[in-house]
């Protein structure tokens, strides 16, 4: 599907002023209708740091916020930093958004990467500034995708409090400060009991279930597919990438 086909006529230019009030036009049915729709939608723009590429999501309210200790998040962000991206935090912050992308800008600057052939996450980087625009993983089932707020400009609502620390098996005080927030901490996904405890947290259970309504745009999975072959970086598992 061509992404331009997702352009909705009333959203105007990408990142346009759809939330601006026009009091002088308040009698216009067109503007009135547009504002009515704005009350129901919570679009947000996720833009790379250099402004070359961006996504607009239909619902910019993050539904899950965790900090991830896994070596793969760390390594992918270290690689991005080595290429000129922002320096990652030792324990990156991750937010999950509904996978419903209604507009895409600068697709030519987007490229999909995996850290290894058997890597399960696919990350879209801007190949100019090495921001991360979104991360997909089979476990998300295309219902959600993940962003790192430090590694893109996120115009959405990231007010949800920290829900948990995850994948802490790969984290230690050699890497960074130990976690301090009093929230559940999960070490691995290996044991059924631990997984069950994780998914007994409403934010986890809700984040990964299918959306109640059909989406308006495309999923991040579809966007990745439209970007062409995924580039495999062949990074050595667990190895630090020095910038
Ligand atoms: Zn960029
Ligand atoms: Zn991770």
C-alpha cells in the first residue's frame, strides 16, 4: 500500500495545524466538523532528531512504559550512537503505542535494521541522524510498537508512570546505576510463572491485546515491509558497541 493513500483530507499537511482553533471561522461547518473529530483522535508525531523523517500515529497516548535491561536494546542503541545518534542511557526507557500510523514523512531516510539474523526486533532508524522511529517484535503481534523517547522527538502523551523493569537478567551495576523505582522487576521471560506475573499487570495485558476498533492507518509492521529488505548488522551477541 502506498503510504500517501493514508493521507486523510482533513489532516492537511503532515504535522499541520489540525489542533489550532480558528475563531474567525467558527461558523464554518467544515472547521466545526474537523474540531469534533479532533476531540476523538489523539494524533501525535514521532519525528527523528534531524527532522528528515517522521510518523504520525492515530493515538499518541502511550499505553505501557517500562525500562529494559536487555542487551539487545542496549546494543542497538549503542550502534545508533556509533553512527551519530544520541548517547543511550544504560537502562533505556521504552513506551508502547498502538500500531496505527496515519502518515509517514521522509520514508527515503528510514531504514529497517536487525542486530542479527536471528534477532527478533526490527528497528526503524533515520539513516541521517540515527534516531529510532519505532521498534517491532513478533510478540507485539502488530498491535503495538515501541519507541525510545530519548531517541526520537515524540509529540505524544508519555504521562503513563513506569510500570516495570524488564529483562533485568542482562543488567548489572557494571552497566549503570541499579534501578530505584518501587515497581515490579522482571528478570527474564523464560519461566511461565514470571510471565504470568507480568501479564497479570493490567498495563501489560492491555498493551498486547488486539485493538477494540480497526485501525485507521497502517501498522509499523506494514511500514517496515514497505521499506524493503531489512539490513542485518551481524553484531556479536552481548558485545558492547563503542561509539
Ligand atoms: Zn533524522
Ligand atoms: Zn530491551
